[in-house]
C-alpha cells in the first residue's frame, strides 16, 4: 500500500496517546514506537521529490534502538514513516475516544543539520480519510543535539474511528526518532495550539498588509504569536484549527451557553491592542458572528494581561471558528488563547453534623492519626491520617466521648551500606567505602567532596568518548550481602537515590538496576530491569522505585548505576551525573506519641463524583442568591468527595457545582 498525503488538512492538535495493539506492544507506544524490533519492523517508509534514506541503529537511542530519517541532501520533497505498516490504527485498540484530546509525543535528536523533525496524525472513518492535523513542526528544544521529548496535543474529531501516526522529516537534516507514543488519559479540550507551543501550527494567517511571527520565548510563558499590522484600515487575523470550524461537542461546549473566551496580549509597538471574534456554523452553513470584540487596554499595554470576552453561543450552532484580531497600526503579542467552560450542573450536598479536631503537628515526617473512644481506653482510628508540621485538622462524624491524635513515625531500615558515600574507600581514584567503582574503559566513578545533597560527599559518574568514537562506560556497584548488609525475604523495599545532571550529550545513556540474588548469585524475580533515569537540571532530583519484594530464596541485593556512551565521535559524546543518598530500605509505621486535640462543632459536606469531573462547593447566606466559592475545586474519582466547615451560628446554605476548567 502506498501512503499519499491527504488532499486537504484540518488541524486538530492533541497530545500523545498510548496503546497496546498486540502481546508484544509496550504500553504507551504505537507499534514498535521504541524501534526495539529490528529493521524498523512495522514502519512504512515513504518519500517523494527528494533524496531520503531510513535506517535503524540498534543502540544510541533513548535508550536502545532508534530510527533515522536522513535528508542531508537538502533537496526538498518529503520523507515520512507511517506506523502500523501504513494501516489505520483503531481508536479502540489505543484506548482512545473520538471527541477527546490526547497528548502524542516522540523523542527526537538532530544528528546533523539544524532543522528538527515533525509529526502529524491523520483521521479516518473506516478506511476513508476524513481529516488531518496537518504537518506539525515544533520549535527545536535547545540546540537539538540531545534527546528531547516533543509533545503534540491532538483533538480527535468526534466522527472518526481510526488514525494514522506519521513522524515527519527534518529538512536538510539527519534526525533520530524514538519512543513514539500517546497518553490514553484525555486532557481538557482546548483551542488547538492556543499557547503557540508549536509555533505557527494550526493558525491560518489572513491579512496582506501585515506580518505574522512566532518567537519561541518571551511569551506568557515560552512561545507566543505576533501580528504586526502595517496600515490602519487594513485587517489581519488568525483563524484557529487551520481555518476549519471546531465542533462544539469536541470542545465540551453546547449551543446557547455563555462562554468566556480569553487571550493574553501585550503591545510590542503602537497603542491599539488586539481583539477577538467568534463565528457560528450549523454544519457548513454560516449563521453569523459576534462582530469584532475590542477590549479596553489594561494599563499601558506593555505587560502581558489576560483579556476576557463573554460570548453566547448561537442556539442553532454546532461549530465555531475562533478568530483573534489585529491591533490597528500596532504590533501585538498573543498567547494562551482559550476559554472557560460554563457550569455544567448544580446539585445538592449531603450535610452531617461533625466534630472538628485541630492540633499542632510536631514534625514534618510524623504521621498524625485522629482517634476516638467511648471509654478513653479502647481507641479507633477516625478520618484520614495526615503528615505535616503545621497546624492541621480533621473532621469526624458520629458521637464519641473522647478524641485524641495518635502520632506515628516512619521507621526506615536500610539494607545498603554507606548510601550517603560519606566514608571514603581505599581505591585510586577514590571510591566510597563498601562500593565498587568500575569502568571497562578506565573512566571509573569517583567520590567527590565538592558537591553533595546531604553530608560532605557524593559519587561522580562521568564518561567521555575519545576522538575516534570508542564507546565508554562508568558504573558503581554494591552487593549488599558481601559488605555486611542484609535483606529479609518477603518484606517490601523502596529503592531510591538522588541525582544531579551535569551534562548529557550525544548517545549518552544512564541506567540503574536492583537484582535479588540467591546464595549462588543466581538472579531471582522481584527486582528491576535496567531503567533509564535523568537527574535534576542543576538541582538534586529523587529517583525512586517502591514495592520491591525479595523472594524466599534471596540472600542479597545487587545494585548498579551506570552511565555509558555509544560509538559516536566528537566532544558531545559525553555525559556526567552526581549521585547521593542512595537507599534500599523497608519502611514501617511505629507509634511515637499521643497529643490532645481542640474540638469544635462542625459540618461534613459530601457528594457523589464522576471520574475526571471537577467540582466546586459554594456557600450562601440566608438569601440563597449570592453563592461564593468555598474552598478549592475538587477532582472527582468516582468515589464520594467530602469537605467540612465550622458550624456557623448564622444560617448558611451550601451547594456544589460540577464545572469544567
């Protein structure tokens, strides 16, 4: 089957969707999205009008294998892959639903040249092409020389049932691709590329006497758009979604609703701020529009400000066009073009009399569990346990004679030795005591005292290829049983360490692994495979895996952390990371103290929720007219939600709204 570019494009940007199409597919990836199968299995190669080649190195990706599209000839045309062998992927197989917005993503790195690759999603009804996001070429992250994840929010049109996932070439460049996937958790619908994170993608430009620009920094925040209007009297506009109408159902809106549209703007030059217009459609029939909505200038216009436009959707409309307007004879910056969804429904709360317990917590790391008793001897837990060192409270229903707060502490027993690397070993170059610093290429890790998260020392892993591109590696290891540590089979262990990234160049990868071993050093189940990690950018970041359980035959744990480069020449074939505060430990809860609590009469408010819906409790005095928000919005998970209030001597009324944000 030959895959052709569709004859027209409708942009419906969204983000990464993940799915499982077969027993061998990895959750989150499109088929062979990590290029782990050899020779680009499942990727249909298409090109035309230029010189393109496709290849599939088995190492140097992010991590492992990856794909390359080579357009170093720079002679125009196009070069693309189509996932799933060029066949349509059903939404059901990916766990996606039409009408929802998802984030697609792919990792990319520029191997040579200066133009990053791109991405698009084509939409199908059965085997018939319906529409497309169009070609999306995002701004390059940094200089493009490191593996970075590029995200593409995509709104799936409401009438489609299948998609094609299409990575795009980088013009005149050689681009590496890896981890092409989609997150199956929908995100709230939005105006496609309303924050200009993808540059000009999705914005139809109209206006002859004007210029349109898309800086990738300086917005509110990051990227934004600029319309510079040359002569007053000549118009200039954008139309969202590539000029195609947006279905109200896909945006979570309904005809007749009052919707607040918003866009951030600031004056770059001139003195006239931009505006907005909304056009209404019934199918392909134009019904009318709002006329040009022109807000008053906020301040002197020189700072980013949010301008709001209240619009009542035409009662007969099922689609709209969103049209930002020029600033006459001015240059205006635009960002965060969006809307606030109206209240979806209002319904009653369940209200119960309750007791409010308040106390002063003693320590950030202590657990505070409210308890009640009828006799002051036998105590029962009530409400949720909380952690913190600031004044806190809990609400409990029922009628008890006594209340208190049981204070518990988390007790950690570490199996590892010298996890903070404070004790120096006797190797040269210096490693930490109880640890092995290993390198097959004479670049072993070293213990340093110039930077540490806690204490005085940390471990530095640094790898640099020579001019010929010979791969190198550097690794720390500890066999817990061999250095005096111990593990307990059947217990649950948490493995964690802190990492600070110093550099990460071409082909460099970092991994960690924890294995359980028996008395003959045979590997047992229950540990981890080699897992990639990235330290904090100039700061310490915790890497953590919980719930590791050694089997009955286990006598020790074997821990490895390493950095390695692939066979890539050049100064950028390098990487460096600092490691500190490593632990493989069991965690248990032990009694610490009991403290008194202050008591007050209160109310517990509860209501049923739906998963993914957002709720706001409101309160009103006697008149029932003026309700104000009470507390912060609560996200539903399908279970009843609760909040509380101190009992007011004056009458007060409560309600809860289900809202969209």
